[in-house]
């Protein structure tokens, strides 16, 4: 992509924890259970873990109470923007597409303004912006709808531009409750990348590009979800007066060599927390200088901690099963559970599950203050008569 890009980023916080009776060890899928003479078995346990690490502790998320989020959502009718989406992921793609289409001039910024509201106002005044501003708008637009999106800074692994353009780029990663993972959204290119229909995060894209030759990558553009392969590059994304064609060049994914994570999403109120930024890279980057920051030991895992989960654990306590829930959910409101396919009900984080003879099914999820529900955790227990 022939782009002159600077880079900005962010992410968030929040954890609600419930304690469980420590009289027994947490059960694992397949365990046999003795409930004071009643025999049972944990047939299924599907849940995302609760993770607390030096990386989760770095993040600061925008707040439900921030009046600027409400203003952004209402002024730009973002509920209407995403309404046609049939599921959460389609709605997130629609928001990315909307962000991409707001920008009328591309190139070096003609004004030094930051924050989604200010940027969108400056677009109406005829100002020029580049990739960092696209990312900034998408991060706050997502936050206004109750989703968590974080900006990432990318840099070419060898600093060599085969086709010209910038060595750096800004993208975002949004948490997908539907896919139960972080997903890369590039609002400048109006693009997500997938393999076999599964959207990828930035590290997964990096590994596919550098170590599997990118042949499995689908470059999926816009709300129309047009699919392209590596052999289709370059792709013309649009034309901007005074800049020319904005293109997705054949070497565009080279910018995933270095990935920088800036851990705050309150972009309309705070500056970028570069001091807490951390970076992932490997030996491909040797010989290229960039920011000196903390390097996660496991770059495929450490930056990709789950959020919005209802991390579910079970313990056998006497003749009962005890349920404990934990979560790392920005703007957490409550847990909800349902039993045997019944209605969802508000729940505490520590309670007894009254299992009956036969098959039992428990589902748990979080709800944030925006009304967005997290991924569903499921436990299935069979009790013998």
C-alpha cells in the first residue's frame, strides 16, 4: 500500500472474580464425579480461560460512562450503520467499512487533530489523513458500541519497500465474541484476512505470510466481502485526488514483521501510551532497528488473552457441584446463566448447580454495560440414576 503512515494504538482493563469452594480440585472434562454416592461424569467443558499477566495489566479501556462515546454513537448513527449485519462479525465488518468510507482525502495529515469526533469533523472541513487516523476512528467507534478494538503499529521486517510507500502501517484488532478470539481489522484497506473462513489476528497473518508463503490467505475486502488471493495483488482500493491510487501491494503483509501493541483505547481523552507498548518479532527482524520495548515470550499467546469470557470451573463439594466464574471484561455488568436450554438469568459468580439424574447442561456468559454478550461457556454433566 502506497501510504505515508504513522502509528498509534491502545487497549483495556477490568476483571470480575468469584471464588469457589476450595474443598476439591477443579474438575476436568472426562472426570468421574462422586456426589456423596451419586455417580456422575463431566462429559463436556468448553470455556475460555481467565488470564492475568503483565500484558493484561497494561491495558486501559474506554469507559461506558464516557459522554464522548455516546456522542459519537448517536451523532454518526452507528446503530443504523451496523443494523443490517446478521451476526456480530458482520456488524463489525460493517463498522470497519463505514470507517473506511468516511475519509475523503488520503496522505500526509493536513491538521494535527486526534480523537474520532475531532477527526470526523476535520474530514468535513476538507482535511487529509492517513492510516493512523482510520485506526483511531475505528477503535472509538467500536468502543461506543460496546466492542473492544485496539490499535496496532506495524513495521516492515527488513525496512525494504519493494514497491515504494511506507515502512509502517496502523491496523486494529477487535475482540470477536462470535469467533472467541482477536481479529485483525484494517480500516485503511477495508480488509480482514482469513484462512479457511476463519478471520486471523495479526500474529497469525504474520506467520501465514512469512512461513507459509501466504498461499492460504484470503484478503477479504469491504462489506461486500470480496475475496482475493496473493496472486491477485496488487488490488486498487480507491483513488484520492492529490495522492493517486491507494493500493494493496504484493509486499503489503511485509509490514507485519514487527507488531506493536499500545495498551489503551480511551483515544478521545488520552494520548497513546507508548511507554507501555510491547512488541512481537522474531529473527526475521534482525538487522532492522525499531522501538526498543518488552518482547513477550510467547507472541502467539501473550498478547491474545481472552476477554468478555465467563471462565467456568466446577468442583464437587459433598453432594453438590459448585460453579465459579471469572472474567476479564471491560465495562462488566453481570453474568448470565441458563440450565438445560432454559431462559438466561442474571447470576452471581459462585453458586451451586442443582444437577438432576440424566443429562445436565449449564451455559454461562457475561454482559457488559452496553448490552453486548460475551462468548458462551458450556458444561455438560451426566448423573447416573
